[in-house]
């Protein structure tokens, strides 16, 4: 009985969003048919645009180019920002030295760095990767700092009372305490990386999904490709978020999340 109830519940949860999407597509098609100018495409027109991209081998090429830049920019930020943020959160003097610079640079939009990125790296992958790195670095560093500072002092004191060395204290107290907060920060920052990648590709490179949207607009007002690019960006962003959320199901991390 429990298995049948669970299956029914899962089926119900699956059909609700699918039905909602079907209603949105229907409203979209009706709205386009009522439009006199027919400037924007309907669902079938967008589907035809996606098929056109697949036929010419451009869809996979642009998706791979965008994911390549996001992967490098995001991973570089993870490798540098998280250790630096953990150290700054753990050592008070390091925080006092780095926090003013962090608070000055953090509010600057990554897109404001575009002229500097092009000046340093030219128009190409390096410029886009740099912009993604900038967009991810400061939020990740701040998340790591706050994660360390939110550790209850009783955990640290208990570890020291049990005679843990500095390395053991980091591995057995610091690491498990900060991981849940870091996963949330990684999930949010990955979304930022994807947004910055698309925006950077509209200006600083000549490939990728962001470039597809601008190029389709400039090359004969192909709005079917513009909307197709937007939908593909949204779907990939959804998959990236789902992949990051799956980390919450890892057994060693689940202690930090409440059970549904």
C-alpha cells in the first residue's frame, strides 16, 4: 500500500508541472495567433528553429562552448574562493585584512568588468571565463566566510577539549559544519555563472548561446532562434540547478538538511 501511494504521489507531482507547461504553450500559441504583426514566433516556430540548429550542427557546438566557459570560470572560483574564504573566516586577522576589499569589489557587476576583460584577454574564451570567475569568486568567498563564522563555538571548544590537532579540527569539525552552507552557496553561484556566461557571450565572444541570440537578432531578425536560445538557456540552467541540488542527497551531507 505504501509503494502504491508513493507511486501515485510521484505521478501526481510529475503531471502537475507538465499540465501547467501544456497550458502555457496553449496560451502562447493562442496569443501569437491573435497578434496581427506575427513578429514573435509560436511554439511550433521555435521548435522549427531548434530543429534548424540541430540540422546545421550549431546547437551542440554552442551548448558545449557555453558549458566549457562556465565550467572553467566556476571551478577556478571554487578552487580559489572557498579556501580563501574559509581561512578568512577562521582567522580573525585575515578577515580584518580582506573584508574591506571584498565589500568594495563585491557589489561591482561582473558585466562592468567587460572592457577590462577584453583589454587584458581580447575577444575570446579567456575574457568570458574571467568574467564568470569574477561573478562567482566574491559570492563564494563570502559564503565560505559566513559558513565558518556560523559554526557554534561549542563545537570548536569540544574538539579542542578532546585534544584534536589543528588538522583533525579542520577535518572533523570545520569541514562537516560548513559543507551544507557551501552547497547552498555553490548552487546559487552556479546560477550566477550561467547568467554571466550568457551575458558575456553577447559581447565578448563569437560563439555560445548568448552569441546565438545576438547573432540571430542581427542576421535577419530570426526571432525563432532568439526564443529557441532563451528556452535552451533556461532548460540547461534547470539541469545545472538539479545537478547541484543532488549533492544534498549525498549521505555525508544530509545531516545539514531537514527531512521532508
